């Protein structure tokens, strides 16, 4: 294990810790603690085993998240109800209340959640971890991890009308992240089960017929859409690819709970005729 290997993981760990703790400076401290713990584990200093680590990214994710939970436990301990799942040992980290935001789109303070709810929600909904992985981090079962995330989701969506960004803000934030190549922001703005589809006319001009999954969709849009401009169609916010001043392909968005749930490429002439620009920018291309 080298310092260089750890430094490759550092940006991801800082992003994760920042999301869980809601404090960038504290996140940097936690990641540095993870580095010191890694050094002791690998070298055997301070009572470590000196044994090799099978998967460094997985090990660092687990350690960083648990260090975050320790910080949260020290903040504001309060009693909370347990998740009732058979054969699941109670986790002492469930006795903490905390606050965070749900990515770029919702910006909802999560002070309704216990630490386990928060971690399950952030790891699964924001970073796309499978529930088996979330369960391993939390020291519980996949069933319990799924229930924690579901309960957290229900809590943070109660005030959605007040706290969520407008649909057009979500669409424009997504397209800006696509143009800028901000992959992690794209992922955060997509629903876990997002689907991209296309009408027959769009497929004929070269768009993909179907793409599924948050990371796959983010990879497709990452660094693209340079000639797309904000539009509206039938009073829905969207974006469109323009060529010589004419809309050629509409990106028709469905936004749910502050995240992009579906994008449909449309090139049907009747649909394009209803496309209206939302600003005065000059189309490129």
C-alpha cells in the first residue's frame, strides 16, 4: 500500500464524508483519520495486524463511514426508535440525530434521521451502493439497510414542496453538469432507477434507443450536450439540440422528488414544432 494509492481514493472519500457530516472541514479530518488507521493496519504500528487489505476502496469506505458515525454520535445524542428487523442486533449509532442535504436537487435538512438512516440513504440514493454493501458498512442485514433507506426517504420527502428545487432548475442543473463534465453531480441529480428512451425519429438520427441505471446514464451525458439549450414543450422544462437555429432533438425530462427520473429523446416533427426557447441565447452548431 502506497501513499499514492490512498491519494487516488481521497477525493471520493472526502465527498462521501462531506455528504454524511455536512461539513467539508470535518470531512477532511475524518479522511485523514482513515489514512492514519490504514497506515497502522498495514504496517502493524500501534497494534495493527500488518495484514494486506483485500479491497482498499471497500476498506476505506467502511472505515470512513464508521468514523463519520463516531463524529455524529458525539454531536447530539438522543434516543431514537429501533428498526424492527428479526435477527438484527441493535446498532448504538441509532442514538443520534443529524442533519444533511439530499444532493443538489432537494437541499433538505435531514435532521429527522438517525445516523443509520442517513448513511443508508446517502450511500444508496446519492452514491448508488447496493444494499448488501450498505449493510456491511453499518454492520446489519441488507433487509434492515433497505428499510432504513426507505424510512429515511419517506421522512425527507414530507416537505418536498417547500424545499425541492423547481423542475426547470433540476433540468438546467443536470444539463450544466453534463456540459461541464461534472460526473458526480450528474449522478446525484439522477434517480436510482432513471431510464433514457427515444422516439422512432430520434433513433433514426442516432440517439440511443434505451439506457438504464444512474451511472450508465451519467456516463452517457458526461461532457456532452454542448449544443443543447433550455426549452419548454407543453409547459414542461426540457433541453434541445439545435442546428442552424432549429431544434433537432428534444431532451424531454420527467422530474420526480427533485431528481431526473426519465429522459426521452424526441425528434418527431410535431413535437419539435411545440418547442419554445426559455432564454435568449443563440443556438450553436
